[in-house]
C-alpha cells in the first residue's frame, strides 16, 4: 500500500468514527422530565432510609415526647393540645413506621402518592 491509500483509509476511518460518536452519546433508558412512567426510589435511597432516616425517626419520637412534656402547659392554655399531639407524636410515628421504605420526597406523575 502506498502512502496515498493509507491517508484515504485513515480519513475514511476518522470520518466513520466521527459520524458514529453521536449515536453512542444517546442514553437509552433515561426518562425525560415529561415522561409519565414511574420506577420508584433508587436502591441508594432505600439504604439511606433504612440506615439513617428510620433511626432518626425513632430519635424524633423520643425528642417529641420530651418536648411535649415541656410544652403541654402552654398548649393546654391555648387549646392546641391536638396540634401538639399531631406534631410531636403522630407525624414522627408515621414517618418512621407507616411511610413506605424509600419514599422521602418521592413524587410521581401517576397516582402513587402516600396517603396518611
């Protein structure tokens, strides 16, 4: 092979690779923000929820119980004992034991919302 043929082959290869690169740049399986499909939370979020957020919810229940003792007289004077019970007991309990695993700020376009 002479030098001219080598240049032509190299140029054709370079041209073919240049045309093929945008094809490989497209990501398959990645959804657009307007897509209506929903896959749920990732595995990393499930692990983080199990290791960090559930124990934090149990801790929040303990802190809420202590704070309710301190704030009960003030809540009784203002007739807001039900609000105190909701914020200090019900919400931490539901966050820790009722909420599905991995549903932290998870939202989906479909009807997969958490109902408390």
